[in-house]
C-alpha cells in the first residue's frame, strides 16, 4: 500500500490501509464460544435463552426473541400482522435494503417517504401524509444511531391505528437512560451483524410489548414448530412437536449467542469509545466550512453506530465519490450510508421513482461519507483519518 499516490501526488498519510471497520472481540468472547463448543450444544439452546433474558433486562423490554438477523426480526414482526396483497407499509427511502424487502416478502406494498434533511430520519409529518385506508404498519429507521422522534411517530400511529415496527439496527443503545429505543413501540428490531455496536457475527433480536406476538414470533422463527430443539432434546424435553403454522428458519445459535452475552457485558465500555471518537471528529471538523459533522441533537443519546459527515459540495471542486477515492489513495477506508431505495432498479422501475422524488434523501446521499468509527480504533488511527479528510478538503476547496 505504501506506493499508492496520494491526492497531491506525494505519500499518503498512512503507509498501511486503515479499514473502514474492525470488530472488537476480546478474550471473554473467545472463552464463551469455547465453552459452548465444549458443551456439546451448538444450536438454539441455553445460551440463546440467557441472551434473551439479559437483553430484555438491559433494555427494560417486555419480551425479547433472538433470531439470526435483524432482517429476520423485521420479517417476523410483519408476519404476525398477517399482511395481504394490497396492504401497505410506510418505509423511509433513506435506509438499507432489508427495511423494505421484508415488506415485499409479505406480499404487501412498501410505500416510500422522504426523510428529515439533517438527521436522515423519518418525520411524523411525512409518515402521516402517506397514510391511507390500506396502511397497516410503519417502519421508522434510527439512522446511524440517532433516535427518531418516536413520540411523534407513535402519536400519529395510534391516532390512525397503524402498527409501529422500529428498525433499530443502528440504535443499541440510543435514547435517554431509562428510556432506550425499543421499549415503547409494539415491535423493535435490532441487528447483531458484524459491524453493529453489539455483534454475534450474524444475528438479531426482536423485542415487543405484545406477549402473544412474542410467542408467535418464537414459533415462526423455527418452522412454526410447537417446541424448539432445546425443548425437545434437553433432559426433561419431549421428542414430540406439532407444526402449528408454516414458519421460517430464523433461529439464533448458541455459538452466536455466546458472542452476544460477552458483548452485552462490554456494551458500556464499547459505547464510551464510540462516543469519544465521535466527539473527536466533531471537534476536528468544526472549523471547516466545506464539511458538516454527524448530525446529533443529543450526542449523549446517540448510539454512534456510524459517523456520517456531509460534504458541502458547493464549496468543493469534487464529488462525494471523488472524495472517497482520494481517501482510499490516502489509505483510509470509508463507506456510504445509504443509497436511497428509490434509486435502486427494483423500486425505481416498479413505482416510477426519480432521484428528485425524495429530494432530502437524494441530497443526503450525494453528500454523505461514513468515516471509520469503532472500538479499538486508536487515537493515532483516528488522527490519520482526520488528517486525510482535512488534506483532501483543502486540496479541493474552492
């Protein structure tokens, strides 16, 4: 990597490439996984149950069901609503593929709406404007870890009889202490993907205030069986089961749950690292007029899953894409969150959307860059990121 030419034709700020993300796995996680491997129980079993109970206690949730992805959690939440063709679910266009594709898989229609031009989150006004008699649910997304206005969204939803399914993939932990995201809506769905604030490699958790829905989600997550493997094969279990309704293969394994148990123990320290890094970025970029730091109305309530900066392109002679290329030339990894759904061929062709259909989301997309932010990112590494960003901005500044 050292022979890469930087933006000015000279040497890059780093000799080795800094990846956009690295997982934070300690000896505790390793020991817990080894314990599981030695236990003889690898699939859904006692450690999944422990993780569900621990997560429920941490969040203050009424019910928690562990599954194999955040996408599975979203799909299962919608599955309990028995949606049909012609039903509609309102989804922000500024989100990842999973948020809307689970709606398509139920046979219902995703109805896209624009987002707040600063936070990228769904606004109650946009949500309410899209409601009609076919609307059954809404999926607000807490972009980057900043909580949506859930008081406003829930008020609108309650008034119109619409079920709220929070896409909380980025939002652990987000919100004020004692009132974290996921406690108030009927459903909230968390992701434990490799890059998330708490990881099980692949995995997720559905929390719900509805006891009957929780029981159905648990059943649907494993083929609709009346008993899971732990119920059937432990020392007091029974081999007998019944298929109560067609389900899916969405159960989490004990191997994955082992990682989650130790990650949950460490979540406070991991979050403190993320917040400190976010503060350092904010301080470093505060005087540069050509860049806006991550939107955070209340930084202490932000999960800081992502640190997204927005370029003021009218003050630069480059595009966002060219800026990212320049970062790579400086041996700095970066990403973009997200390509709005209405720009993708499926949604564009099916619904006739154009880039300007949702102008706020499109403008955010054109200007956004996600910078490295993760536990274990050293001060020196983050300093290199800052130096590279400032160097490139100065080079392209008008």
